């Protein structure tokens, strides 16, 4: 691994941003009023040796020392303690083929343990995912895994570490992906209802990519560094102020792009390294971070836009994707080479409002450059991105779909401008 950033530093920054810690024992608020008062009275006397407590107090302590209550009380070497807080459940998913991902997952795990949390590590592999679609009977692909739901519902914090091993893992399996589209949509809905805090912690892995390995690694770590910089926060602050309480957004460029949509009464959000308690919409995090984003009014998008980079998960890279929106829906698209064919396969493999505008985002990370990994590409300072598909949950939108697809447009150097209620706020990709 490149030594510009060390594992322990990344793990500490991410754990702090995610507020990985203990939480108030939920069982205390569920006690009957009479028991709640008695528990509170006892807690004021603790810690204390067991023999100094009354029989009634001891009886209550014994009852609420059971794990099903948290527990509320515990005893060590004859001394009774009150446990008003319990450890969060932290699930860390990591790309198993990468030693770097394993080591970083382990560093986060150690921090979580030290903070009193309960941790489960789960290995990931796009190669395994491909093998599953190739091997499993077709009828099982329609099912929603109870294991998957269990992980979603049980996690207070969920962190995924790594990048895709194979950016085109779905080739030849598009029809089978479509079988599982409804289950994928149900997983999105489960994430929304679970209300846990989640993060995608992307770090580079050895893989076949779209740029050199040297650039791939360098840009990844430069953008991770900027995630925790004051410089990036100032850029985000500025854009947040410029788009606050606005209605009509218009994007133009010298390639024929002219797209408008409304963000009226929609919550303006920020993707930064600030803790959830310090921001609006802190349920999900990206590392690298660096954008201001919003869910447009879903039926409001009208016009044409050309995207430089689109990398649907498992479908590879699409360049120069031209898209026409009417009443919020992508009704036409074309691209260089086999790009349009790839994009159609992606849409056909999904379900729901997969082709409705779902997000407008502005890249704010000075360390980000194109490497073919969406989480980095969408943060490029001097770019914007539009997403189609699912935008509920942290986006605060209304689309229900089995996919959320970001599409990146570079404004800088292309006379790319963005207007808010008729006033230019981004000129040639840079803030005015």
C-alpha cells in the first residue's frame, strides 16, 4: 500500500466521523414506571459492594443483570455497577482479496472494541457475487436473503471497506440480475427503515481499471486526505450557502448541455467528515467525501445533458452518455461505442423508478480526479453529477427503485455553468 496515509489514521478519522461508540441502554426507557424509579434510585448509590445493598435492591439488581435487559446492572469482584449505556453493533464489510482492506477493517474493529462496541467482520467479493449469479437456480434469485436483512436491521453502524475487484463482473448475467431487482429494491427499503449509520470507505485494491495503477492509488489517497481538510469544508460551506432555499437549477455547457430542474422545498445535504450530530442527513457517509447534494423534485427535470463518466456497478465504463429528460424521466440516451448498449442492459436489469432523476450533486474534493470509481469521480472539484433511481433515505426524496446510478459531468474547461434561480453560481466549473 502507498504509505501517504496510514491505516490507523484512516480508521480513527472514520470512526470519529461515524460516532462509533456506546449508546443509551434502550431497555431503561422500556421499564415500567415503578421499576424505572427504583432502578434510578439504585443507580445513584453505585458502584457499591453488594453486601451494602438491601434485599429488595439486590433482588432488582439480579433481575436486571440479565443480558436481555442490556444488562442494566453488572457485578465485578463483588462490586455492583450501573450500566446506562451499551455498545453499538458495528458491521464491517471488506473486500477479502485485498490485504489492505483486511488490515483497515481490523484497525476499525480494534477502535470499535476499545469503545465498547460489538463487531462483526464480513468478507465481500464481486467474483463471488458473479459466481452466485452463475451458479444459483434462477428461482432463488427472486428471494430476499434473511441473512442480508438481518445484517441491515441489526447494525447501528455499517462500514464497507474497499473497491470493486471487477468493474464488469455482471457481463453476460444481465438477465439474471433482473430476476433479483425486486429483492434489491426491498434491501434499499430495509436500509431506510433500519435508520442505522452507514459508510462506504473506498480504498484502492489491485484490479484491472481505467487508469494506471499509479494514478488510481495516488488519486484515491489524495482525495481521502482532502476529506478531512479545512479547504474542502470551506468549498462545501460556500456551495451550501449558494443553493440554500433555491428553486430552479439550470446546467449548461458548450457541448449542448442544457438541463433544468427544481429543488424547491427539498433538503440541501452535504457529504463531509462531520459527525452526524453536526449535520443534516448524516445517516450515510462516503470516504472519500466531498459534495453538496439534493434530491430534485422528481418530475421536474427537462432538457439534455452529456455525462463524461458513468460506471454502473458491474457494467464497466460508459463515456459521453447523452441523456434527454422529460418530466423528470430519462427518455432518450446515446453514447460512444457500446455505451448505450451497456446502459440499456443496466436499466433492463433494474426495476422501479430507475430512470427518474434522483439526485443533483456538486463535487467539492480538490484531491479527486477521474479513476473510474464513482465514489471518487463524483467528488471531482469542477464537476457535477446527476443520479437516476432510488433517492429515499438519506437523500430525502421519493423514488423507489433497485438502483441509484450517479453520472458525472466535468464542467471545468468546458464552459460548464450552473444557475440557481437565474443567478450564475458556478462558472466554468468553479464557484463564482
